[in-house]
C-alpha cells in the first residue's frame, strides 16, 4: 500500500468485489493519503461506505437511492443522499447529453456541461470517467477540476467504436479545442 497513490474499484457485480474486501482496503489506506474511488453497481453501493469518491451514471444514482431523477431537484437529492449514506468526499453523476454533476461533501455542487461530440459507442465511458477522475485527483487536482478532465476524456472515447483507450495527446487536444 505504501507504493500506491490511488485505488479504483470498478464494480461489475460479478462477485469479485465484496463488502469485506472494500472494508479491508479502506482500513489499510486510512491515514496514508491514498485516494480510493469506485464505479459501483447500485445494488452494491452500501459496500463503499467511507470511500473518497464514487461515480455513477444518472440511472445508477437513481437506483442506488430510490429517487427517480427527473430534474435538477431530484438529481441534487440523489447526489446529496449518496454523499450522506456513504460518508464520502464526492459523488460524480454522469448525465449523458446533460454533462456531469459533482457533489462535494462540503455542500458544493457543480454542473459540468457536456462536450458536444458525435457518439459512436458509450462502452467503457464510465471506466474512463472514474480512471481520469482518480488520476487527476491523485495528482493534486480538485474533485471539480478532475471531473472536468474526466468529461473531456469521456467525450474522446465515445467517439470510438468499442471499448477504447484515451491517449494524453487526445485529452490535450480536447481541452485545447474548447
């Protein structure tokens, strides 16, 4: 653990990630300045109590909280509910063409507009979002700035067919374009 800056849980609900595993990792990282993030499945969200940041899409956030997200008010209720239930530092909710919303434990809410792009395939976009968010935050960016970078990253990968990688050059080009 002393060699890690961050740990990402990408939960596909296949039985690999358990409540005990997550608790063990969180206990081990406590006080070590290691950022722990997750892209949880709604049915497993309770496993992630105490994690730093979670990222879900709008549908998953609604399922995780039991709140039907129909507007800004219900979106905020869901984000704030997850922050409180998990006692986490931040929640990122991706909203497709409506961008992203980031909820921070101190009560700040930021809405990041979508980056207009032609979408070919959303496969892997969520993994790209949590990966870039985690990397940027581990490198010292705020949760909000990390969300902006992850938004650019997602805009690049959805233009590709199938699960795709993001290169640093593509991320820089996306930022420069806007």
